[in-house]
């Protein structure tokens, strides 16, 4: 059950095979990656936590597997956080070592308490390389329940919480991925355009298990043109992309006329993929898409849609997040915790071997999230008679106007079919008469200038009158976090500021 065994197996089977690439260039073979991981393991303490604050980098793999070989836990840090926010996470995790990229290390050292500065190791430095100047460790594989990955939530609604994920959790995630979504082998490549500290990094175990090469873009991030170029060089390319990245890639391909030649699959998740955008992307790229719905507390694995599930024009299927993944049980509960029937909306709960054991140093948060063996996601949704799950919204995002529940995603789906709308985000704004009213933040399509009257008319043709936005705010862009999720908290704050200034 040890995750290091995945690399151990691939290094034994394909020692000279390409394991890691940077751009078009080979960086490491499987044998070289395994040896580097084992050398690092000899310098790490069993049971410790090892933090990594870095943009996407080839070193992420040797740090990840070296940590697991040492029976320690990796703590990936969102590299787009402010240094002070990183310091808060590191204070909670209390890692033995903090590996930071050259661009992040100086600010991080300034933000950390004096006693923690000595633990910062700059990736690629002489101090970093010195950790590999030792004989390879002899591995004693971790027990299944050993902490492997301490994942901190994005913290968009408060202080980040560290979800404790064991080797068993991540192995179950890996096996479910291979069983449900992708068939991988040595002729496949995983392109890490999304953050390796989160979504893309969680695909590493599955692809390493099958000998698929890991491709880190030279830009260390997502650039649509670079992604297309990499897919024309490496075989059988697949990637995890947030829905906003899928849209950017589609627009770039439509503008250039140059499609990714060896594109095998795109698994999308981490935010809503609207039906209209999905149809446009299917038309451009063909049947290469799969979808995952998960959380940091059950990584990448609650429900999913296969490539075959996308071969339909049924809006109910395309608008869903698929059915329960292998090894997972999903239910919908009402406010009293009672199971609901088909098409009834309530809170999504799940259980299975991918679900975390709890939050690090946070018993109250653990008790709130895990009840009677079920993970309470805080998401609202419904299951149909065939087991397809449709998300409505986070429970906190539901707008209650005049006593009626309005689910922002319904309104967003309707407005996105308007030709002049590129992106949309809907929130509730406090109102003395109605309790809340619907406010829509609209990013116009290039060269377009949508107006309130046309958007109102468009909504009235598609959704009930009471769900129609009472106000439209036209913006150049929507605030998003590192994973492409719209930060609705910031939109609410913007509304609150506008109300104060107007009063």
C-alpha cells in the first residue's frame, strides 16, 4: 500500500525509460528518479512533514517520492498564496524542511519566524543538491494508514484546514482513477499545466504506476500555445485542467487553427463546467473529456463522468458530475440528516477509502466534516434515478429570495448561452424587502456589449422570473484562485463596498 512502491515498480520495469521531461527535453529516466528519491529519503526523518512551495517543477516528483520512501508526509503549498499566508500554513503543519523555489524562497524566509528560517531549502541550490549526496536508503514501506499528503484547503472562506490523507487514501484514489477514467501505459504522457501542488499533482501516482512520462512545461504553468506544442511532441498526452483552462485552450485553438496533435484526454474538474462551454469544447477537441468531482477531503474522487458519458447531447447528463466512483457511496441528505429521494436537493455526503481521516490539529473541524463515517461536503445537489449527481451550489452560495431558494448555477447556465457573455458569476446580495436578490457579474464576450434588457429577455426565455438577476455588473474579469475557482467571497465584498458608498 506504500505509494513509493509505484515508482519502485516502474524503475524496475523500465529503468532507462523516460520518466520526467521539462518541455521537450528528457530530465530523468525512471531509474534516475528512483535513485534520487531514495537518496533524499536517507536524509529525511520518518513521520516528519516535508513542505514544498514551488511553481510546477520536475523536482516535485523526487521530493514527493523521496518523502514517501522515508515514510514522511508531503505538504504541498499553493505557490500563489502571499508569503504571510504560506507562513500561516507552515506554522500549522510544522514541517521539518521547507523546499521553496528560487522565486519564493526570499519572501518566505522574511515571512517565517526566526526559528523556522533555517528549515527553508531553495530548490536547485547547493544546499538542495547536498541532500542527495548520500547512499540510497533501504526502504521500509509505510503502513497504509501512515500520513502521506497533508493538503491545505484554499482558504477562500477563512483559515486553511489541513486534510490528512494516508497512503490508503491516495492508493484508493489512484486505483479508482485507473478503473474509471483512463487507461495508461508507457506510451502515455501526463502534461502538468495545472498546479502540481493540487489537482495535477494528484495524477502523478496513477501515471507513475503505469510508466507514463511526466511533462512539466518550460513555463512551469499553463500557456495554451505551449500546451498545444507539447502535445505535438510527446506521445499520448493527457492533462488535468480546470474548466477555465479548457475554455482558454479552446479559444486559442480556434484562433490559431492549430489543434493538439497527440491529445489523449483532458480530465476537468475543480469548478463548474457549464454545458454550453462543454459542447463548444467537444466540437473542437472531440471525445477526449472526462470529469471528476471531488474535494481535498476526498481527493479527485466522489463522482465522475467517463469519455463515453460525454457522447450525448442530453443536457441532464452533460450538466451533471456523473455517478459515484469505484469504491465510493454518495447520498443526498436533508437538513436533519435524513436521506432524500431522486431529484430532491440536499447536502452531498460520501464515504469510501479516499475520504480523509480528519483535519490536522483541528478536532472541531473534523467533527463537523465527518459524521457517522460520512464526509459532509457542504455542496448542494441531487441524484436522479440512474445515480447521476447534479451539483447545485455550495450551501453558503444558495440565494434565498422572498423565501424561495435560487441556485446560482441555474442562472449562470442560462446566461452563458447568450452570445455576448463570455463568463458569468451569480451571487446573492442582502436586500431589506426580499432578504436577498440575485446579482450577476458578467464578463462580455470580446467585441460585445451586452445590455441589461437583452440579458433579462434571455433569462425569461429559460428560467423562472423570480430567478432572474435584479442587477448586472459588467466586469473585465472574475476573481479566481490558483485552481480556477471563482472567488464569490470577493464579489460579495465588492457588492458590500458599493452599497456602503451609495448610502
